[in-house]
C-alpha cells in the first residue's frame, strides 16, 4: 500500500504489488533481500515514490491548492488536472456545432471558432506553446490576451469585448465542472462601448423610395431594404420569409408571424401598407416560394452603398441600418411605446431595444408640446402673479416689473 500525507491529511491506495511478509521492512518501506524479484519490487516502488513527488511539485507550481487526494487521482489517471484550454474550447465548440439549427445559430458557432483560433495564436505567440492548462489561466493571462487582440489582431474595443465574453464562457464551464476553483475573471470588467450606428430619417427614406433606378438589381435591393425599414426584420429573417409566415391575425389584418433565426424568439409584426405593396410587387414572381428577391448579405450591403451615393445620402448604408430605422423613425418617433417596439424586434431584454431606438428631437418636441398644453391652468395663475407683483429689492437697487 502507498500512503500520501499532505498538511496532516492522508489518503492511500494499492500499488498492486505483492510480497511475502518475511521479506518486508515496515521501517524502511522496502523489500529485504537481493534476489531478482526483490530488486524488481524495490525498483517499482521507487518509481511510484518518484512519480508521486513529481506530481506533487508540478501541482504546487501549477494549481491553486494541492491535496493528497488530488495527487493520488492524478497518479491513478482519475484527475482533471491535465485539462487544457484549447482542448476544452474545441469540445465546447463541437457541442455548439451539434446544436446549430436547434438552439444555436451558425453565426454563434463561427464566433466561438474565431475566438478559439485567436487564443491558439496568442498562446503560441506569448508562451511558445501549442496549448496551456486551464488552471494556468490567470488575471495577467486575460489582460495580455485583451492587449493582443487590440494590437496584433487590430480588433476594435467592442469586437475585443465580444471575444472576451466567449473566452469567459469557457472559464465559467471549467469552474462549474470543478476544474477551476478561483475565478481569473473576478476583477476583469468586460465593457461594451455604446455605438450609435445611426438610422434614416423620414426624408431619407422618402429619397430612396422615390428614386428611379435604371438597374433592376438596385431596385430590388432598395425594395428589400425599405421592406425591413417598415418591418424591423433582420437580413436572415427577411431571406427566410415564406408565405406561411404571412397570416391574417385576430384583428383581421395581415401580420408577419415568424421566429428570429438568431435567438429563436417569436416575432409578430403587423404588415403596414408599404411592405404590403412590396410583397404584392413580387408575388408569384420568384422561384422556390420566395417572397422577396434577397441576395447575399455581402452583395446587398455593397449595392446599398451604391444606392446611398446615387441618392446623395452620406450615411453608411447597411442592411442592419433598416432595423435601426424601424426602431427609431418608423415606430418610436411616431409614438409607439418602446415595449411594443421591443416585442416586434424580437428582443428578450428591453435594454437591447434601447441600443436600436433613439429619441429623436422631433419626438422630444412633440412630447413637450403635449406636456405644455396640460399646464395651461397653472401657467395663467403664475402669469398673474408675475405681472402684478413687483420684484423685491436686492442690495441698494430695486427693479419693478409691470
């Protein structure tokens, strides 16, 4: 039997070696004699001792705490101390990939894969290693990885923050599974900067809508973009739109009833007159039951920039700008409550909607005008007081107001 004692706590296990009690020294912990069998047993026992000492010292260097049980488990091959960051990340990403189309999107899987690739390159760049133990992740490692993303990879602040969020997810899994005891992210704050991605005004929407395009491709891109400006659907959700998603609802009107591919959240949006006209324009004219002529996102965004130039709009036109326009110009600026906007956008958190929806100056002006009308009575009273009461003297001077 082998016994390990660390800080007064012990555990033991069988070495699977046998010997006649007459040939064993309890004092020295060795077999007595010079036969081949005795020598072989003593050599094997010495290897056990040496391995246990090496594991102990390696754990001291690597882990937050060392116990007799952990040394025994690693020696017997039962421990998790050899779990490495990239292996764990790969396993996690395989699980995400298996869930694509069920509870995860292909875009989410791709982001995790890019994060793993950046971590792999960072470990090679910083430590000249192909992988690193999960237990070696320290606050300094996290800080150095952040700097690496912003310098070597030239990532922006928000892109870096997103990669750090995906990295933190792996650390959370390690902690939940008992692989890590402490939290290297405990004092690290992931900060997402607010970015105003802009939106189109009513005048700019009108400019694009009224423009006659010689090119059919630009006309089709314009139609799809305007459709999103009045429905708030993201690119992939417009692309996936079929007849089964257009239904007459409880109020007798036409509604879009679908689910966001990104989050699998239900989205129900009444079809206004403009998107209805666009749907009618392409009805039964497209193959495979498609409702709208949606091309690839990359080409669509490229053509939108062309449309912006032709229409004299200086803003950076992208398809996602239509979603922001729906939240701001089409709905919020027209008095639609933000809770309703959030529901139509398919958001589960109203804070997300606040990123999309801005309060326009015209909305502030209208709201304050309505507020002003409610104070007519008190304004009259105050006016009479001000007009009939002289101002009190200040110092040696006095002023009277009539």
